[in-house]
């Protein structure tokens, strides 16, 4: 049975108009994201990946194009979408529980109910015992877990992640890749994950959309459904897909 299309981006272009120079960031991108799919958008640094995800999430307005969720066009930010950024954006003066509760508080959820919901996702990301810890007391990977728990707590239908592990050291990054898959498999969501790391893309994705240099357009698409999980970075199949993507990718990919 074919999966339902959860999110559809139609002819998305984004131009930043300036007094001296216009910046053409995204060029006519259309793509469908299936329900509960883990879609990875892969592209070189500064190619327009973040602009694209900010546009389809409603944080930016497209110059041209539209976005649909479940066949209905959305405009601006939607409660159906949550975004996790590379810079976690967690409040340094709030502890883990307070940070995870934040979106629920703004949504008007009662204190007792939001504490229960927040605890569920704190447990899911493996931060039991750190509910009262402040960001200064947490490692980089733990801070990202707080951001992921906060995003999940708002119960989004689509979870977007913009290079969430880019600032982490290599060992922590590998651990977080395995962790995000564990969380996704336990609590399925439609995920759109941005990275400039080919190995990370192949390890995580059901499908990879390869972007060009700026202005970003879709250069290639790769289905990874035949590559079984959990994936082995050193398997022949993994290395063959990595090499194929690497040969087609623009410069500046890791």
C-alpha cells in the first residue's frame, strides 16, 4: 500500500530582495514527503537548505510557491510543524522540565497536564533525572535532547530538524544519530532532516534529496528503503551508496 503524502512543497522559490543586491536562495523546488517518512535533505553549506526548511515551516514567506499538509494549504507557522535547530534555542534560565513545557504553556495547556506530557518526552529522549538541571549543567548532546523533547511535546505531525548535530563532536554526533532513530522508531513522525554530511544522510534517511549549490534546486533523489536498519557504516551497500552520492554532489559536502 502506497504511503500517504503528508507534506507537499510546490514550486518553492525564495529571493531576498536588497537595496544593492538580491539573493536568490531557493529555485523552484517541489517535493512530496510521505507520512512517517524520514526524509533527509543533503546539500553543501550555504546552498539554501535552511532557507528552504524555514520557508516550508512558515518561518519565512515563499517568494513563489505553496505548502500543503494533508492536502490543505498552510500559510505562516502551523501547530502541525515543529522545528529543531542546530542552535538549540533552549532558555538558559529555565531547567529541562520548564524548557520542554514551554510550547505547551504557550498553547494554554494546564500545568498538571503539561508536566505529564513533558515528562513523557523527557523519558523518551533519555533525560530522566535531569528534569531540574539547567542548560549550563548539560552537555551539548543533552541540550539537543531537550530541544528534541520540546519539539515532540507539542505533538507535531511534521518534525523538521536543521543540522541539529552539526555543532557536536564526532563521538556525540554518532550517538545522537542512533538516538534520533530510536526516538523516531518509538514515536513515529514525519521527519525532514537537513545535513551537509553524506554519511549522516545515508545512515538516517528513508530517502535523500540532494540539493545543488545556491540557488538550491533538486539535483538528485535517492531511495534507501532497500538498505536495512540498523545500518552499518562499513557495509558494502552503505559505502556504495555513499560513493554514488559523493560522485554527484557539489563541493563542500563532508
